[in-house]
């Protein structure tokens, strides 16, 4: 017997830079056209801002679809969940009148435990920039990643280690949880003691088991085998929107490694992170900020260290949704963007924060890199080698008009249109959406 899923539609929204491209805004805008919005990667390192009627929501673990009535909000198996943060986020949403009854969590998603957060912080301190750590370490090639310290890397590392991992489903089985935690805590405590003798937090298996069982009871009504759930939706002809967290340049395999996050945060993570097969996803919207930003360590070839960068940071309010850190700002890097569109298989682009560039007399676009070995139009997906790249720029005329009220492409000033058209031509992917402000309505569709 053939099981048809033909009436079903699966699309995705994925960041094509280093995060914070405005994915949350776009997902919120599209969510009401779908039956389910699914997170497939990352954890509370994500911070997706959504502005609805002047009200701002910051979502970290909960899919942005939660703000649309009658849309299932699914956290897939590829996400790492800090249960305290998830419950707190849900409570905050409920307090603001949001209906969270459509929330579903995969029984196979992994848990971010308190020791993961401690490990994340300790590793970052041990890797701190050479200047902070004395002359014996000044020759170090890799410095701190600049993580969000949400325990993401250590949780994914334990997932791959297998025996030392806890999944959401384990919270529902005290005996399994107690046995796992007894072994895990003794191993973690020994490692902490060797790295930071006498100064580390000690983890108690019995206490942690009690805490996790209680959290499991609160989460239980939301827990499900989401691979089957999503397949059922597809068989019923329902539509699914995947919400990427982090972004393509932070992908653990294809980003600026080692300055990346610990999941496949490009569109390539959708299959493993949700159980939905790759051929199901037919439209992939790559979200691109009209310039570049990055939070944390690692190279960004077009980074600006001057007044132009400061002005863009201020106008764009470029301070992190998750950690409040000022974001590093630079010109749009078309070499990196074309590569990211290739890796994520973007079928269309959405350019965001175009309004922020208003007032810049000229706009620069990186079209090649000068490397020690010569010029190249190819991106270098290595965070150490990429630090030697000097961008070769193309310069375009800027625009000075306030474009936040524009609602059609033709209402944009000619120089803003030319900028969009240049991006489209270089990347070879059509720009179908332009965002000119944080609100739902401040959006142009082509
Ligand atoms: P995400 O992580 O990709 O969802 O992006 P963030 O929410 O972390 O960061 C994007 C920021 O830009 C948020 O504060 C949004 O409210 C805001 N934003 C989104 N689109 C636009 C836009 O077109 N113009 C302006 N000025 N702000 C925008
Ligand atoms: P959204 O979904 C921006 C960055 C961190 C750090 C690196 C690794 O809001 O776009 P991690 O805590 O994941 O181990 O940190 O990745 N990073 C993000 N930067 N936006 C994000 O998410 C990010 N998620 C991770 O700053 O450099
Ligand atoms: Mg963000």
C-alpha cells in the first residue's frame, strides 16, 4: 500500500549568516499559514524576537509559532532542552495571555543539565584569550568560542558520547534516570576536580534525580514521539514550517569551525533534527540581514571597527536577544552569503533590517577575498584560515530616505532597490521578501 503525503507542504526559515538575521520575525509572519512550526536544532542559545502590535516577545526554546493561534509548536529531537528555562519561558508566555496548549516536545530531545552549563563556563574560562591568561599561553591558536554559556556544546557532546546523556523520555522513568545520574555525576565530579581542584561545584545524583523527575512531571503532557507526529501531519495533508535556530555560518560542519555552535544549524539539520526526510522540504527561505553581525569569537572578514560600524550597531539596536552582548557589525559579505545559500539550499531570500542602512552614503559588498595564496571567490569554511581573508569590496550608492513605511518594492528608493538586485544577482537566488522594520506589517513581499 502506498502512503500518500502529497497534499502536505514543508517549508523552512533558516539564517544565512551568524545568527540574529530576523528569523523570529519571519516565522511569526508566516506561522498562521502552517499547521505546525518546528524547531530542529540548538537550544536556549537562540533568541528570536517577535514584535506583534508593538509588543515584543523574546523566544529562546519555544518555537515562534506559539504566538499564532491553532498552530502546533514542536520542539524536535535535535534540540537540546534546559527544562527549567523551557518551563519558565512557557510561564512567561502564559502570563502575557499566550495560549501554549499547542506545545509538543520530542521524547528524544536531549537535556541540558546543570553540569553542562558549568562545563560550558569552565571550558570558556580555560580557553580565555591569551592576553587574559599570562605569557605561557600567548601562542594559543584557538581562544574562547564566546559561547552563550547555556550548556549547548557540552549537552551535544554528551549526546554523541551516548552513555552520559539524558533524554526527555528519561525524565519519565525514575529508575533509569537515577541509575544514569549516579554514573554521570561521579564522572563529571571527577573531571571538574581534575580541571579545577577544590573550586568546582559538586553534583549530587540523588538531588538531581529528584529535581529532574519533578520537571518531567510538569513536561509529561507535552512529550511525544514527534517523528510520528510530523509524519501523521504530512499524511493528513497538513503543512509544516521549520524554524532554524542559530544560522548556517554557525553550523558545526559547514560554518567557521571551531567558532560555531554544536549542531547542524544550516537547513541540513532539518532531517536529523526532526525525523522528516530531506525531500519533504520544498521551499527554504534564507534570511539575510542587509549587513553582517556576529556575537562571540571567530572571524568575520567584513567587520567594521569605525564610526560606520558604531552607527549601524546603534541604529540596528545590535545587542544580543539572549546575552545582551553588543553584536559585532560589518558590511554584507556576498562571498559568505553565496556559500551559505548553497549549503542551506535556499530557494529564496528574505533581506531584513534594510531600514538600518538608511543614511549611509555608500554601501560596500564583499565580492572576493584576498588570501595569502591569492584571490578567491570561494568561502573558506575554517575559522582559523578565514582570519587571513581581506575582503575585496564593490561599492554602491547608499540611500537616505526613511523606508520603514514602504510596503511595496516600488516604494523603495532606487538605490535601495539596486542594492537588493545586486544581492540577488550575485547569489543567484531571488529575493522574495524585504523587511523594513521589526513589526509584522513592516514587510514587503515580491
Ligand atoms: P533571530 O535570532 O534571527 O530571530 O533575530 P533576533 O530576533 O535575535 O534579532 C533581530 C532583531 O532585529 C530583533 O530585535 C528584531 O525585532 C529586529 N528586526 C527584525 N527585522 C527587522 C527589520 O527589518 N528592521 C529593523 N529595524 N529591525 C528588525
Ligand atoms: P539565533 O537563533 C547569534 C553563537 C554564540 C557563539 C557561538 C557558540 O538567535 O540567531 P553556543 O552557546 O551555541 O555554544 O555558542 O555561536 N550563537 C549565536 N549567535 N545568534 C544565535 O542564535 C546564536 N546561537 C549561537 O554567540 O559565538
Ligand atoms: Mg537571535
